[in-house]
């Protein structure tokens, strides 16, 4: 696949050379649109809040197979620790180095070259091919994919299959597909006490002492058993802060930050209710603010998983495994309008690190997997 390798590598290098640190797109979407325009795609920019979003579609019929991803990258970090400048794509020892090489500009390049070959071979393919791309995935993700999904939902436009190009592989290309993600529910809890002198505790009310038994109960609670695809829901405290810094003052308030990573067998509302039940049972005076950053989603062993798994097996000879580990992704938004959503991309060992890289030998197979998936779903 030398031709595939060269075209995918060339586009990946062009994308990496653009310093698209969140939420800056740095022209990446325009570059991709220029490549797809001759293939008959219709483009729609849904930019909002300083974020660049692209919805592109070829065809009007169902089924719709969408490739989704992000052009933005995390900051490079200490430049002196990079062996080569992060936005100057560099090849060393069989690896392509640069910020975004693995997360996820190689996937974007592979999307494009796979589509180019597929359309050339199947210009009258069934259904539609779409791309949903944003420059707001690595940041707060409030004006990116979620806004495109809202726009599509408002006009009744739905997707049948979606492949998100996140770097999912662990040891070798193709060993892991993410077929879902846990939900993420965060709480900011303020336990109200009464400040006072530590020598006169009877004249004060220590919010740390009051909260401690409730914390022990919350930490020990078994929220659910998980299911075939998800481990049991977890509760974790990430920060507790109270006091003035003096050792002779009982604090008047205690702030606690915590997070649930929850399986699809639990709901955010049920977890909220359970938390309030514990806090109320312990008689606390408190204020609790919630933030749901992502609902859980799961894609079972349907047509998309079958087609992608077969494409991986036929391309690289690997029997892939399904996984729901890791943090959140934009798949959580797309699942609202798409029945089957999975993530698949290159090895993720170097993502967000100094000297981020991707194996050169993975570029052509990655594009080939995406092309075979297109054939599996859009060719009768």
C-alpha cells in the first residue's frame, strides 16, 4: 500500500504542521474540505463561540456512515523537552512525531484518503458518507460536536453509523475498539458549619467532622453491578478544601469535589438522588451543584462493530477487542442522533505527551481499515 501510505502521510504532515491548539482550527477544516470538494460533498460550517465546526455529506439516502473527529490538539508543553518542534512533523526511527500525530490528525488524514479511494471505486455507492469535525474536543467541548448534533437533530437528520477516530489501540493497531464510554457526573459540595476557636468546639460546628461519616458511606456504597460492557459505577473524591490555613481555627465551610463514572445501568438522576439521601440522612447543612459532562453510551455487536472488526481482521490480521475504558469522547454527543457509535484509531501510548508520535507503518493500514468499513456498510 505504498500509494496509500504516501498520501496519508503527506496529509497527516500538513495537518500536524498547523498549530491548532484548542479551540483554534488553524485552517485544518479548510484543508480537509479542499480535498473532499471534488468528490461531491456538500459542506456546512456550523461555527459558534469561537469554535470551528464542519458538517460534510455526500449523498442524501440512508444509511449514513459518518466519520467524526477533532482538529484541535492540547498545548505542546515544555518545548525544550521535545526532540523536534511539536508543529514541525518529523520522521525518526519509523515514527512520525508532532503534536496531534496520534490524537488525532493521522486519523483525519486516513479518513480523507480512505474516502477518496472508496468514492473512486464506488462513485454510486449506497447511502451517504458524512464527516463531523470540530476544533473544540480537547477543551470544554461546549461549542463543538454538541452544537452540530443539536443542529442536525433540529432538522430531523440522523446517522446510522459513526466511527470516531480517537486513538483506541493499545499495543498494536487494531487491538481495541471503543464501543461505548461511561458517563461522567461531577458534584461540588459545600458543607456549612460554624467557624470558631479549636479550644472551644462547643461554640462552633466543624463541617469536616460532620461530613466525614457521610463521606465514608458514599465511598463504601455499591452503586450498581455494571454489565457486559461496563464495570460497576465508581465514586471518587478529587479534592477537599477547608479552613483558613491556621491550626487554631475551626473552619466554617468545607468544599468537596467528587465525580461519578457511571455505567449505562445507572442514571444521573438516580446517582444524584442517592447522594442526597446519604447527605440528608447525616443531617448536613449543605449546598450541592451538579455538572453532567457526559451520558454513558453503548453500541452492541451490530452491523458497525461487525464491519469494523472484519475490516481490522482483513487488513492487519488482528482479532479486535471491545472496550469502554478511558474518559469521555465526543461519541457521547453523537449517540443522541446515531444508533451505532464506535471509536477506532492508532496506538494511544503517546497522546498528550511530549514527543507524541504515530508509527509510519500504521498509516496505510489505518486508512485501509476505514475504507474496508465503508465497503462493508455502503456496498450491496
